[in-house]
């Protein structure tokens, strides 16, 4: 009889979500195999490095603390004390409404802590190497899935087969596991792309994350530690697709001029401090978050435009939910009851967040002047009502 290498859990996908899921389950005592066909790129300036950053919000930090990961990240993480929203949608590109959402109004902690994705990968991989319960196999991907009632068998790209009680699909927006299980998704496109890169600037960011709305999508500056002795921020700049590709192709000096016009120079003139990367923007959600012996997490289950630091934080909330269910009844991980519970707890919230972020994105894309004026008035009105303002902040953090 053929025997297979057997684990409690197999995580398909070693992006930030898959690696953190492996760490979370491994530190709870489950045996875990995590596979990814790509080697992790763990240096800022290496080809293929992920220059996006992630603001880990309060609930996400708790999960990473429990997994023993936070101690590795703390020194590099920039606290976000204020989320500043600027409407610059008037005739000329200058701030006309500025509103500060201040973390101390709702908690004694910052909203979140910002970390570059390449650094998260570096620390996650190093952490997994020290864990006896976890095997991480880069350069090996999921090639096929056979899910039975009491286990799932995963055929790997190196020709071997591994078996588990719970398969966690963290293999991205085109998830091969989700496709193998025929779980449908709905996708909404915006004709929009995001440029992600790092900048330095003369004025300090003072731990303020700033979203500037004009048209095409937000221009967001998120605090990073100083770079080469100068204050530094990560930028996510969303634009209509053709305009984003034009900006991407501009010579550096012309690109800097364009970004300085769009940033309204709120931190003084910005200097490009990394290569530029470009990301397609969609909303996508799976019809269900589970299949036989399988849970979908992160972008395999939901994709949102990068607004309000929700994407990876929704993924960490998926993991929190799965981990709690697994710890409550470890003998039955991957059972239909556990997976249905997971779906019931997460899917309504995922749908609500996808809808909310979709609305914010469409509002930020507006180009007609009267609609942009309406947007500025809406921001003023929402902000001036203290209970509404606080509720919005709590919702953003996932505290409600
Ligand atoms: C511009 C931008 C800015 C963002 N900023 C933020 C932010 O500030 N805060 C936030 O919370 N979120 C943010 N997000 C979202 C966040 O980056 C994503 O949610 C997160 O990186 C996605 O993680 P993931 O692991 O699901 O997917 P991915 O990073 O795509 O990882 C999927 C992994 O699966 C692997 N894979 C593919 N095929 C296979 C296979 N056959 N077998 C096994 N593995 C496979 C891939 O190689 C990859 O490593 C941003 C997104 C964008 C586009």
C-alpha cells in the first residue's frame, strides 16, 4: 500500500498570508506543510521583491504576537497614529478638505504598524525555519487536489503526494486549489492599476498615513523608517490603467514631477527611492470560503482595492477564525462542521467589506467636478459627527 507524508494541515501558498498561517497553526501545535512554487524574495532591491507595504492593524498584530512573530517585526514596524484624508478634487491640485482620524480617540494603541512585504516575508521564512512543527518547501507548488471525506491529498509539482486533514488555500487571487475544487468567484474590474514604490521627503511623516483623493483613485503615503538618513514613506498611487502604465514608463525626473503634482507636496518634494511596481486592481470574492477538507483564505477568497489597509488584515481575520475553530476541536479539523462554521462566520463580513471598499474606490475614482465637490462635502459631513467618525474608525480596524 502506498503511504503519503501526512500532516494536520497543508498550506498551499507561501505569500505573506500563507506563511503567517503556517506560523499560526504551527505554534498552536499542528503539523504543517507549506508549499509555494516561487522562492521567497527577501531583499528590498532584489528583482521581484514585493515593494507593497502592509499596515498590520491591531487584531492582526495580536495574531502575530500569539504566533511568536511580533518580536521579530516590532523594531522595523512604523506605528500609524493618524489616518489623514485629504480631498484635493478642486480645479487645481491642492488640499481643500483635510480630516484627521486619530487613533487615541478610540484606543490607547496606534491604528496599526506598517511593514514592507519583502521584510515580512524575510522574517516569516526565518521564523518558520526554527519551528519543528512546520515544513516550508519553496519551489514546490500544488499540482492537484483530491479531497475525500476524511482527508485531502495534494499532488505536488515535484511528483510527490502529501496528505492532510485540512488544506488551507492561500495561493492567491488565481488560486489553483480553488479552481481544482470548482469554487466560483465573482470579479469586478475598475480599469484601474496601482503603482507601489518608496519615496524619501524633507518633512517628517510624524506617523501619519495620508490618502489624497483627486480622481483616478487615492494617492496614499504610509510611514516607513528613515531611508539613507531621510524620512521615508511607501506610496500606493491608483490611476486609470492607461495613465498608470504611462506613469510607469516615464523617465525618473518626469515621474517625480508628476508624483509631486499629485501628492500636493504635503511632505515637501518627494524623491523616488525604489523601483516602481504596478498591480492590477479588482474586487473579487468566492461564492463559498470552503470545499471538501479545504478552507480558502486571503486573496484566494477575497481581493479588494488597497484602501484603508484592509486586504491582508482580512486575511489575518480569516486565519484567526480558522485557528480558533481548530483549537476548540483539534480532533475534527477540516470536518464539514468546522468548515461550514468558518464560512458562516467569515463570509458575511467579507462581503460587507468588499462592498464598502468598492464604494470608497468608486468615490475616489470620480472625475466630474460636481461629483468631486459632493465627495468633499460628504467627507466633511461624516467627519463632523463624532459618533459616526468613531464608528468608522472601529469598523476600519475590525473592532466592530
Ligand atoms: C498596491 C497594493 C497595496 C496593498 N496594501 C495593503 C495594505 O496596506 N494593507 C493590507 O492589509 N493589504 C494591502 N494590500 C493587499 C495585500 O498585499 C494582499 O492581501 C496580500 O499581499 C495578499 O496576500 P496573499 O498571500 O493572499 O497573496 P499572494 O501574495 O499573491 O500570495 C499567493 C502565493 O501563492 C503562490 N502560489 C501560486 N500558485 C501556487 C501553487 N500552485 N501552489 C502553491 N502556491 C502557489 C504564489 O507564488 C504566491 O506566493 C495591498 C495590495 C496591493 C495590490
